[in-house]
């Protein structure tokens, strides 16, 4: 589990961890990311918080979900992360 900052939503902090894992290659394009239940167990968060993590990452285009199969890293996730990093320097 991680030490959560009290001034930031937990789902955003967990999403940051998943983004970092995508960036460092722990989760490469096409590989499965942790399920809602796995996120709940690993980070000690509620199911609804885990769902927000997946929904947020899906909205960003970082992951996609296939019903009955799970959620996977999008093929262009690295480019999205790079573009987000470039935008933060402006």
C-alpha cells in the first residue's frame, strides 16, 4: 500500500501509480492492468474508488476495457504520457 496524501483524491493518486507503471514499462501496451478488485486489494481502497481509477485512465486514453476480458494498456499510452509531460513544461 502507499501512503496517501490527505489533500488529493485517492483515486488520482492510485491512477498516478498506474500511469508510472505504464511509463516505466511495468505494464506495456496490450498488457492487462489490475482489475478493480486487484486495485482494491493492493491499495486498500474501496471498489468505487478503484472504478474511478479505471474510468479516469480510460477517459485519458491510457487504457481500454473489453467486456468479459478486463482492462489493457492502450497501444499509444506512451505517446499520451509523453505529450502530457511536454504540455506540463509550457
